[in-house]
C-alpha cells in the first residue's frame, strides 16, 4: 500500500476478523520473519481484535509445543521486546494443525477447525493462507485449498479468502506458468498475493515517491542525461544452513529474477496514471517487457556467473561454496550473477542497466546507482588538472538507508581543484530507527486486500521469460563458463570488465563509509 496509512491506524478501512494459516509453520521463514511480523502488527494494534494463527506443518507437534517455538522465535527475532501482556494476548489464539500438504483429508479437517473458530467468534472471518513451504509443494497446497473449498470461502464478500505465495515463484518460465494456471483455476487474481519482500522495504516503497513526488528527477531520468544504472544486491553471508534449497536455486533464481528485477522495474517504469495497484503493476510489466533478450549463444561476457571460493570475510576465514553443508562437491550452482541489460524503449534506449547479486561478497549492501552523463568538456573538462566526476544519485536500500547525490565542488584554497561532494539524506537520522519490517507491511497489505506491493502473475512470467533461456544455457554448459571469486571480495574480475568495457565502474562499495 502506497497511498494510505495502515488500515486500522487512520484510514477508514477496517480489517475484518482474520484467521492466518501458515503452511510451513515449522520452517525458518516463519521463525525469523512471519511470526515476528504478526507479533509486531498485533503490538501496534494493526491486526483485527479477533485474529487467530494456525500453523500447518508436517511435524506432529502439540499446540503447546508450537506456541513455545513461536515464543522462542519472537525472543530471538522480533525487532521489539515481547512483554508478557502482548504475548498473552496473542498466545491464546495460536494453534497447530499437523498434516501432509497433499492430504486432502487434513485440509478438510482444517476447514472444520476454521469453522469452529468462526462459531467461537460468532462472526465470519477472512482466512489468509500463507504458503511458506519449499516451492516443491506449492502446487498440492494450492490445489487442496481449492479442492477443500477453503479457497472459495465467503467468495465475493469482504471476508473472502486470500493467499500469499512465497518466492521463488517457479523455477523457470514454464513452472511459473503452470503455477499461474493452477492459481487462476482455484482463485481470483484479487485473492492472490505473490510476495517479494523487497517491495515491503521502506526504501523500495520510497523510490516511487522520490521519482514521482519531486519534479527535479523526471526531466533527467532518461537516456539524454543518464549514462548507466547499476543495481547491486550483495550479501556478505554464505549459504549457511540453506544449502539444500540454495543449490537447487542459485543467485539468478534466488535474487535476480525477483528482488533485483523489481528494483529495475521501479527504477525504469513510466509514471503510472494513478496509485492504484493495477496502474503501478501495468507500468512495471511494460518496463520488464521492454528488456532486450540476452544473447546466450557462445560466451557472452555480459552474462556472468561465478561461485565463491575460500577467502576472508571480516578478517575471518570463510570456506568455499563447494565445502558448505549440503552442497555436492561437483555443484555448478552460481552464488554470483551479473548482467548487462538494455531496455528497448524511448526513455532508456542505449542506457546500460548493470545488475549484480551474490553471496559472500565484501559487504551486505542493496543499492541503486544512477550515473549521469558528464557535463560538456568546455570549462573544467578540458583541463587535466580538473577531474570532473560524473554526478551520481545513490539510492541506498540497505543498510544505512538513504539517498546520496554526488556533485562536483571546488575544494577550499587558492588553487582551483575539484572534488566530488555528497548531499546526503539518511532515513535513520531524519526519521529515527525501528521502522517496520518488510513482512509487517506486506502481511498487513494482504490482509486488507491491497496488491500494490505484490507481484502480478504476468510480471513474474515476464521476468522469467528473460532469464529462463540464460538458466537453460547455463545448465547445458555445466561447469564451462562458471567463474569463481574469493569470499569477501566484490566478485569475479569479469564483472569489473563488464563495466570497464563501456567506461563505467561499479560504484557500490566505494560510496559506503
Ligand atoms: C531471500 C533470499 O529472498 O532474500 C536469500 O532467498 C537472501 O538468499 C535474502 O539472503 C536477502 O534478503 P535481505 O532482506 O536480507 O536483503
């Protein structure tokens, strides 16, 4: 939601009584993100007063054990402290429902449980189904939600069911398409929320405001004034305990197809005609559709993949990807990917968009850098004593969320010397810390039926349409063309060359202090 305040704290919308069902309730995401988000929404009074949480999982555990797990997760991961009073308010409404994801009987039992809770509440409740399982079981869950009648509960009313589907949304274009077919058969698109948690980050939402609520950017936001756009989403961590999932995924599927492509779409899109979800998503899809297909035959130096070797991260030894737990020694999964893309449209023709993402890089940083064209070499540009740097607009998604503009300035003194200076805005300095987590915003929006910050089916398919051929090509080539980089560095040399060849260089990392 971009256009109004959270539902129960100012706008006229009121979230109806709700039953949240999490599939994959014993998983890592529930512990680290979903439970803390639900708790913090409840603490802020943003959940309806009558709100229940049912964890659905394969392990057979009791309600009590599930509550204990949730409490432990909150103690570890909530951004705010859990006082007894707020925990007690939530705890009495938490249940666990054990079952396999392909067992229609367990879905029918879930439906009965939900009806009983409704009877107890003495009113109708909306169900929000959160599919947070490994992607392999998305299909049976969605089919069984349909088959059991849970998908169609209270259809056409304000308590109609809703479903949030975690990423990755498919493995490639055809699997994403199949998922969309099942979804379309079982749900109306208005009930469906394909999540990409980057869209819930404050700074990402703010991107639209910066672009379209300020008049100084629009005139220069095009091929006439922008010489390149860079998007970096880097992490210093390795795959940790997620080796099993990650090795089937890789950087292109795990990060570029979704998070990075969303940042690209928001940066490149045309102004939407209004702030309603469809106008915004239409423009994002148009931007993604304008991306020129990548050349994949032979070796294309503009499509780079690599995997991390051993190295030093924060001064400590870090092992190679192939030595991580759960990674086969002959794995060819990329932990780093970089691409050079062009949009074939009026605004961006000829402007390279450089994208990169990887694990075990020099630092955790998500940043969009808009590099402007150099001024004409008439005054300072002609003299080698004056180093005229290109103007940069750096939008820092995380950490140290903020925006920095780099301009050339004269250094003080009798001799005329130029130096880039920064005009900097920091979220924390201006607004203080403790902003809501992305999942809080997104769960609240889904509860209120607002799909603005979620991915539409055609959007997911358009992004896969560009990247699937690359994945197929990599798969056919195996190890051939898989580069490597030392842990704790900024990735393979080939990625530096990718920019140097066009007279650019990666900025992120150099602008952090
Ligand atoms: C997830 C990926 O979507 O995003 C993870 O699956 C990655 O591999 C994570 O670590 C990064 O998210 P954030 O919010 O920490 O940048």
